[in-house]
C-alpha cells in the first residue's frame, strides 16, 4: 500500500484526521502519533497529515480542540495516583473510548444526517396526509351524490310498483267478469275515470 498520495483531501478524510487528532488530545497522546495513525488509515505520509492539520483542518476545529483539552484535564484529575503502570494504562483507554463515544465527529455527522432524514420524512408524511384527506373529501362527496340518486330511484321504483299492482288488480277483475259471463258472447270493457273496468253491453 503506497503512503505517498499527492491528491487533494476530501471532506471525509478531513473528518477522519480531526477525529483521530482530537482523540489523541483527549487521551493525552501526541499529535505525531495521531498523524501516523491517520497516515496508515488514509495511505498518506504522517508529514502530509501534519501539514494538512496545521494548514487547514486545525482552524476548523478550534472549539473541538479546546473541548478535548478540557476533557484531558478532567481525565487526569480522575486518574488514580498509583505507581502501577499497567493499572494506569488500562484506565486511559476507557476514558478515550467514553469520550470518543460522546464527542466523535462521525457520530455527530450521523446524528445530523438522521435528523435531516427525519425532517424530510415528516414533510413527505404531511404531504401524503394532505393528499389522502383530499381523496377522502372527494369520495365523501361522491357517496352523497350516489345516496341522493339511490333515494330518487327508490321513490320512482315505489311508484312503478304501485302502478303494477293496480294493473294486476284490473286484470284480475276483468278475468273474473269474463268467467261469470258463462256464454260465448264477446264482452267488451272500458275504463272509467277512476280507473275501474266497466262492462259495455252491445
């Protein structure tokens, strides 16, 4: 793997550089060690990483540097004063891990990306909700129209049903009168003004 890249730095590489340097500051490490670690990750020389940090990235993370220094001081205050180097070494990475968990630049970026995605999803949901409300309003209006038409058809059907019953009654009367005649004379009927059949004598 080559460590002599000359191409321009990307934003993601700047973030990685800042994250590693700030972690080393918090944990009491040196910037040289940080530059070497970044160089291995990004396939760049430690000198190139140091130059990038001092010339550009450091200016973008002034508040982050101050915060890392404060965290380093607080970590030193809580470090037990013992002469056992193994106990001290096992304690320091724990502080670095906790600090890195809460103040990692990549974590902050992920949080902002998720927040932006949540806002976007909320806007889409509101728009979809408005469309659904409009569709419900239109369907409700159509249902009202259909119910009105159905009511009108039911009224017309009721009138037709009554007329049908009246005609059946008339036909039944005519049939009975024809049966009562008992001869082969042709009987004629006519309907009066009240809708009743009357026999017409020849």
